[in-house]
C-alpha cells in the first residue's frame, strides 16, 4: 500500500490517516493499514464509504478502471513481471502470440511454441 500511495503522491499523517483522495475532504476520513495493505473509508460523502479496500481496489477507484487494468498497474508500480505474457530473453515479442520464429530464433536454435488459435 505504501508504494501505491507514494506513486500517487499521497502520504498519511502520523496516525495513518489522510483526507480521502476520491472527494473533497476537510478532515481525514481515510485510514491506512500498512500491515494488511488495506485502507478503510469513513466518509459518508464517498462511494467507498464503509468499505475496506486493498491495493487493487484502491487503484481501481483512483484510476477509474477495471480490476484487470488495476492489477496490471499494480504490477507496473511494484516491478513484478506479468506471468501471462512471458518474454524470450532475445525477443521482445510475447512467446504465446508467436506463430513464426523471430529473426534470432533460427540462429539460436530455438523453435517457438505454435499458437493454437492462429
């Protein structure tokens, strides 16, 4: 949660509270829990009122995006590679979408996996 809040330029006070980033707030109504990587929203003026959100949910509300897009953004923030589209070390094209070898595959003696749905 700390990495994600830092990416958005948000920092809670010494009591781990801050103004809600989803609406105008005069008093802190957003409680951060770093140990569980969650946050709780107390404000009744917010669509997140009474909800405990994890990092992915926070990104969804902040970016107004889908859960899948939020997961991809969280991966970008943390530097975790996407396991769905593995890269060959010599080739920038994703291995699962390749139906023919790239220019280096024959040179390196590698045969790409055939795409089941060409």
